[in-house]
């Protein structure tokens, strides 16, 4: 099956710094990528939809200036948490949709990135 | 708009016993339905999906689910669970553009 790689898996940073998380589709072209945030023992909350070559579409309540998303190529999307604070600590998961499978295709998920802000 | 309801937040079951994880959805249009599994500190892995055709869908690890349009349900079943099935299970519904996840059901297996 298709593989999505997410990096880093774990990151600890000081409050006020910025952190970048990468999401790569390894063997397919991902025209659309999604970024989710998951709090402990809760479901995935969709943060934004990222389309290659265009601006991301953010869900209501998600600060686009806080969570910068870039999807510059068909295999890479990045999420940058700017001026991180302890409340940004969470598990961030990216997923990608195979452009060749259309909108009915399944999502392929990265391994997730656990962010801890001290 | 679509929504997904997983009725049980936690399901404890003995090893080798059968299990059913419930999922109900609502939508005004045709949808595609999925079940994903999440092991601790990992991303999600697809168990199975329903797009069209046969209402009984078989997935990996011995899981299956049945799409019931009249009851708007997509319950997940396994006839005999194993310790390794301990995980969080998410039901999801896909519309034209994005996938919406249920709140998840934690399956805990007792030896």
C-alpha cells in the first residue's frame, strides 16, 4: 500500500519557538493532504486541508497564522507551529489522498508527530 | 453535512470472544465508509472500507463490517479477538472532499 512518512516522530521545544513537521508521500502523488490534531484519548480533529500549489483551507477555529501549512510539491506538505506554547502540545497526524484514486480513495496516514512544548 | 457516531467509548472483551464495535452515520448524500485502527503513539491504519457493491466488507486482521443503509450503520465485527487487537478503532465517513471521524472506541482484550 501507499506509504506516508511523517517527521519528526517526537519533538520537544521551548515555549516561543517554532516547530516544523514534514509529511511525505513516498510512492504516490498526493494532490491533497490533511492535517489532524489529536488530544489524548480523543478523536482526530481536522485542522486544515492542503492542496498542492494553493493555500490551505483551515477548519473553523484553527488559527492559520499559528499553524502554517505549505504544500509546495505533490509529495511534501509541512506544518509549522509558530511561537509554540504548552497548549499546542499534542499529537499531530498528517494524511494524504492518492490523486489517482479520486475522492473515493482512502486516506493514508503518517505515523504522527508528538509535540511537547515546555 | 456528514456526521459519525460511535456509541461505545470503550469495549472490554475476553480473548477469543467475538466483538462488535458500533458505528452510525448521517448524511444527505451517498457516502463512503471506513474503519481505521490506531495503535498507541502511531498513525491510523485502514482496516476496511465500503464504497459500493456488497454490503458485507472484509478487511485485514479478520475484521469485517456490514453496511446497513436503512439503519445508517456500519458496525465492525470480529468472530474471535486476540490480545494484539487491543487498540483504538475509528469509524469514518467520506463525502466529496474530506473524511470525518467518529470519537473512537477503545477495544481492550482481557486474557
